[in-house]
C-alpha cells in the first residue's frame, strides 16, 4: 500500500486513496493494480474520470514486449479522442493559458501515469537486448506522439517534465528519420524545446548530419523551427541582466563558447546545409487562381493556427480529402466539396511557403550574427541568396502592403503577428545582418547601380571604396533594380509610424554603417531618402519612439561628413518653425537621438578644417543645424544631459552610445586644447544644480567601466574607430587622460571634484568591484 499522512481507519483506506490529495502526486500505473475494480469504477463515476484509469490499465497490460499491439493501438485511439477534444478547446478559446483553463481529462491522464507510460511504450524498442530491434507500427507511434503533444498543450507541467528527460528528447530526433512520423515528432520536439531550461547540444544527436541530409526540402524547412531554438542565445528576460555590467560578469564566468555557438558550428559542418537553406529561402511559389485573398483571410484564422507543422497536417488532410472526393459521385454536394478542397491547398501553398521562409531566414540571420560570420557570408554570397530574394521581392515578399500595428519585437522575442508580417520583418532583419559592417553589402545592388557608385566617386574625384572594387559582379542582383533600391521604394510608401519603417530604416542604415562612404550616401540622397526622413521626423506626426530612433540613426549615417547632405537639410528645414520641431524631436529623447547628435558634431569638426572649400564655407554659414551645434553652450548642454542620463548600473547595449557621444565631444575639445574648459563647465553646472561631485563622479565611474569594456573587444573598438574616423588609440588615450589620479592635471576629472564630494573609491584609486 502507498503511505498517506492522513488519519483514517483501514476499512475506508481505498475510498480515501481515491480522493486524497496527499496520494495524487505519487500515483503510477502500478498503483492502479492495487485498487479494487469496484471501488475504481465507483470513484470514476463520482470524479468523472471518463474511464481513463481503466483505459490506462488496459494500455499497460496490452503493451508488454512481444505482445500484439493492435489492441494497444485501439485503446490509445480511445484515449486520444478524449484528449484531443480538450486540446482543440484550448487552442480555439482565445489561447487561454493552462493556468486559466481547466482540463480534467488531461489532468487525470497525467495523474495516473499516462505520460510516463507513453514515453515507455515509445522507447521500449530501444531498450531491448535483442539484436533485431522490434519495430512499432508508424500509426501507433504517431498516435503516441499526438497524445503527448495534446497533453503538452493543455498542461505545461507535462511539457516541462518531458523537457527534463534529455534521453527522451534525443530519442525523439531518431523518429524524424521516418517520413511518416516526422511531422508529429517535429511538432512535439518544438513544443518541448520551447520550455527546456538547458539548451540541447545538437552534436549529441546520433548521426545528425545524415539525418539532416535525409530530409526533403519541406522537412528541412520544418526542422528550421526546431533549429531556431537551438542556435539562439536564450533571452535573459530580466532588464537587470541585460546591462553591460551583468553581461561582462557573465562572460568572465563562462569564457568558453556558449551552447548556441556550439550548435551553430555543428550546423555549419553539415555538408550542403547552408546551400539548401538558401534554396529554400529563394524558391518561388506558383500562385494559383483563387489565392489572391488568402493572405487577407489568413490573419483571422491564424489567431489559432499558429504552427507551421499544424498547417502541414491541415494541408495534407485537405489534399487527401480532395483525392477521396474525386473518386465519389459528382453530385452537387461533392462538386462543391471538390472545388473547396481544390482551392484550399492552392491557397495554402502561399502561406505555407511564407511560414517556411520565416524560419529559414531566422536561422540564416542568427548564423550571420554568430562568431563564424565571415564563413556564413561567403557561403550566402556563393549560393546567391541576395539575388534570389531580389527576384522574390515583388512577387512574394512585398506582394502587397500590410498594416502593421503590432509592437516592434526584439530579435529573440515571440511574435504573434500574421505570417506575412513575420515574413517581412524577418526578411528585413536578414538584410540588416547581411549589410552591417561587411563588404558583401554591395551584393544588394545590381551592375548598373554599382556603375553609378563608381561614377559618383569619379565625379567627386575620390577613390572607389575597396569593397566596391572587389565585389564579384556575378553574385550581385539581377534585373532593373537591386534589393536596396526596391527596399527604398516600398519604404517611402509605408506610413511614417509603421513598425515596418523601423526595420526598413535599420536595414538601410546597416548599408551605410562602417567606414563612411561618400558614394554610398550620394546614391541614397539622389533617391530622396533624406527628405523622406525629415518629413517623417518633422511633418508626419510620428509618435513611435522606436521608429523615430531608427530615423535618427539612419539620418546620422546619411549626413555624416557629407556637405551635400547638410545643404539638402537646410533646403528642407527652411523655416524656424521646422527647425524648432526638429530640435524638439531630438531633445525629447536624447538616448534615441544621440547618434545623430554625434554625427553632426563630428561633421562640423571636419567641415571647420575645410575652409578653403567654397561650398563648405557657404553651407557652414547658412545651415541652421551646424550653426546651432557650433555654439559651445549648446554642445555643453548636450554633454551635461548625456552624462546625466546614464550610470554604470544602467548601461545597456542601447544606451552605451550616450557615453561614447559624450566622449566624442570631449575628444574633439581635447584636440583643440579646450578640454579643461569643458570640464570646468561641467563642474559649474554641478554646483548650479546644487549637486557638487554628482555628475563628475558618475562620469569617472563610467569611463573606468568603458576601459574594461572596450579594451577587450576588438570588434566594438573597430566600430568606434570606423564610425568616428578617430583612431581607437586616441579614444583610449583620452579616457586615460581623463582618469588620471594627478589632481594637478587640468585634463583630469579628479581635479574638478572637491575632496569632500569625491567618491571613496575614486579617492582611494580603487577599481570598481
């Protein structure tokens, strides 16, 4: 007997057993054999268990090794019908979480050990000592997997329990070798990996390379849904853990490659893997008549059909029904059904392909951002990913304009968007990752557009960018327009506050990032991009913080060091009212606009050394924006606010740019021998605000963090150098000068903090903990 902590006499033991909450958590299949059948039946009626305990007994007794599993299968089907009803109600009832809805059948099934029994049945062939392993019927395997999946849908605890069994998760991958069990297996694996705390190591999967190579294209696309979980760094979730301080501490603790990075390497070592993904991403879809409205309708039903694997099953079922209908009589009813079944698969092909491509593009995007980026870039170029996407742009990617009222999601965030919206966003993310600080960005153009860049350089009497000269023209876009130009066209038609605008602006900005190219800027200026950005910032009434930030960042890269851009700016911002609106947008959130402020200050500094150029002198004297930043009091105002809105504890990847912008202001001041003046002004501002020492102590701590953060990051330091055209050695030297402990130095922060207000760690010259 099972022990219970409650007090009762022996006579009532079994009755109590069937209702005691102390007992329920430890019930197993073997426990059922201890129960008198009459009592079990009585309790079944009272608790409305739907005969599940009895069915589980029968399932257990009939599923022993070497037994005829046909009866086992019939019992399982009976259980499956009960569980599937609850799963369907969960999926269709506004996606309530399992905590908000009650699923008594699933609860009872799990309570009496049903989940454990199915895991045992599935794995039993692998546990036998026989040389010839017994083979289970494919339909039985599928039904076992289906029941487990339905339990996962309704009861999160089941999913977590399965996820904790590494041996079972790895075993599931072996079932994917069978095409008949692939779909159900992939569906269950995806659900399990979604809650698994420890990421699975792909190299632990037996013969992974052979498994992947055995997949057809449809299976590979579905497999990408699983891979997306295994190659992405887990979302830290907590804002505090997103701080650079926390990230740096974590990296010190774990200096080895992360599991996600290991998995990326494992995939890259699979022969032909990247090539097949490129083919999947760029293959065309034949759009049949009757499918034109399908993508509009899909947003309604997609609220419950949120899984491409479920869509696979639905499409397969529709095709099978269509085949069955064609063999029946051609009465009016049958004809109507046949027509419906004919249209459904044709329509579904479009959304089917879109949902596949979302997963494929996501995996490629993650690989592009990984530690083997150059290797991935080389393969994507070789397999003509960009020309292929360019050919799909008008026919599939941006075949129509879609309203996007959703929130801007981060890279690893779950998204409940429609398939088409998800597809567009993932496409734009890929372009951003592909172009960012890489010479392959010129593959986004066609041959004519590359010639245009060369002509711009020739006219300006400047050398062509080396990356442009080295671009393999056999790998660039085909047709009348390259991918970048197509993107600009749809971007200008998009509503100014559309979240698509955020990703579009990010993708275009990434094309400009890195070492500044005058030809690249002029290419975009000639297509009206600057005027479009200014309209969105000044005249459109755009209120979205994220979208505005993307406009500021793009505008900064577009205008940096480019006198023609500032001239165009002054023509558009032709009134004081427009200029005040522009500055109001900048000042409303300096964290979002500081990159633009940095670019203006850097440009002004360069222009002031080019006074022999008549055009530069003319623009310097007329441009309201340059005149505004030329005033020292305005620069000091920006500097004070930049240092004041961040501290070491709140620094993130998003706001660390404020620290770097403040450093740019001080580096340029140091070049001109005015660093003491700026530091004295900051001290004066502190005292005026009646917080002596507060600002400068904070800045001192920030700079000490800056040293530790950037001196160990070659990529980040290179980005600072390229974007500012200031050698990183000068960045580092300036920080060292500011952090000198010599209080007699006029360029040291410590000299401007009165000793009573100096932080103890600064006073004692102790490093930050």
